[in-house]
C-alpha cells in the first residue's frame, strides 16, 4: 500500500514476520546514515536486538524511554534532542520509531524538529499505532492543557507493520486498537463494520488481523491523501475523539487508554446527535453493541462535564468560537458538523 501525497509518497508494508527482513527494508530506503532507534522499555527488550542485528551496515544508537503516555512530553523531547546531539546526529541521519502510539508520536515529533527535520520511519508494534497513529504524518507531544497540543505534520519515509507483534501485547492494548478499527468502519466502510460483526471476538480478530488492518488503513489512506493537513475530509477520522481526548486529559494521561476514551466518545456524541435528529435513531445502540462485543467501555465515571468542556476549549479541532464535530449519517457514512463552541456542552450531558 502506498500513501500518495503532493510532495512526498511512501510505502506501508503490512506483512506477517516483516521484522525478520527489516534490514533489507531499511536498506531500500536509506544508505550512509547514522540511525537512532527510539523505543520504550516494554518494546525494546522484545524487538530491539533483532532489529539492531540486521543493521550492521549502519552506525546505530538507541534510546529507551519509559513506557506510557507520561513520556509524550516536551521534557522527554528535550532529553531526546540532547541524546541525538551527544551522538553527533546531523541532518543527513535518521530515526526509527519502534513501539506503540506514544513512541511513534514522540519519536516522529523529535525527528521532524531536530535540526529542522531529519528522516524517520515508523515500525508500529501496537494495534492502535498500526491502524492509526503511525500513518499520515501527525506528530505530537502532550501539554498540561490538552492531548497532542504541540506537534507537526511530517511524513515518514516508510511504515513497516508486522501483525505478529500483536501476539506480545496484553489484551487491553489489543482492545484499544479495535476501538479505532470500529471508528473506521463507522465513518467510512460498512463492509469493515460487517466484518467486525461476523468475527466472534478479540481472538478471532487477531487471527484475521492482516486483512482487518489493511481495511482500516484504506480508510486512513483515503482521508490523508485527500486532506493531508487536516482541514477537511481528514477531520472525519476524529469521530469520538473530541470527547475522548477530553476524558483522557481530565483523567490524567495514562489513566484511561486512548482507545477506551474514543470508544466512550463515539457513544456520547452519538447519543446527543440522535436527540438532535442529526443521526438516525438506534445508531448509538449499534456502537454500544460493537463496543461490548470487543470488551470496550461504554461509559466513564465520574462524568465531569465542566472539566471536559474546559479541555475541549483547548482542542485542536476548535476554530475560534466554533468547533467541528463528526457525526454519523449511518454506519459507513460520516459528516462534519460545525457548531458553536458552547454547543458542545449539549453533547457532554450524561445519559444513556
């Protein structure tokens, strides 16, 4: 699969056991570069040595961050800038982001800003990163005000996805990735939604993960190619995220996973959309049923609407006094609704 953009295109490889040939893949992209592998203390012990052993033609350094959302910060970015400088990395060198969404967002942010930008690739090892965050060129770190507030648009030189890495994940991390797959089906691909309905659960999805990942990526690919900088069609990928990010922020980063928060956000925003006759009656129940099938949460407590609203006012999707939210016409078709920023309070009223 290839992402084709006006100024840069790159390949996404989705293949079981792809990590066995990562050296050949890197050689097809880069020569004469020093490489920094940025990973975390959960992932690097599993895959780091295997990758380093295949990069014998390169000078390789690595930095291992603590796993978890708290590492996605400007403080950690500064630590990585110092590391690259101490290793004498220049603009001709490169970064491998090896890990889940936190590592991918942080490492790509650092690569895109160090010396005004150096090359990087993504090797996502979590389902969430494989179907969402590693694709499309969004980089970010969190601030105390909002998730992903500080970031850039910077496309990788390539993305390598090995579904076998999912076998080392705890089921919680699988489920949070499934939330993003559910979102893809809901906004753009009713056949993907039907596939999720036919599968018997998490383990059955893992058995068919390569096909499911490819379908979800087709949704992301289409949105990114049409709207690289997130001003139009790509906003559809934010279904569930407006409320989801607010839940993450107010809970404290890492207290609830991104996927769990998005699962709840899809339900909450659809509940009010039904009441406003913007989405069809019954669509919320379809989302609830799908979340329950894959053991995703359907509610969050304590529900603190005022705190959520304060977080949303800092959200990147806000435009002055207005906000773009994503609603469903039906399963497989979404639309963007522009509302006054204060109107989002209607969508934050707790209820089933």
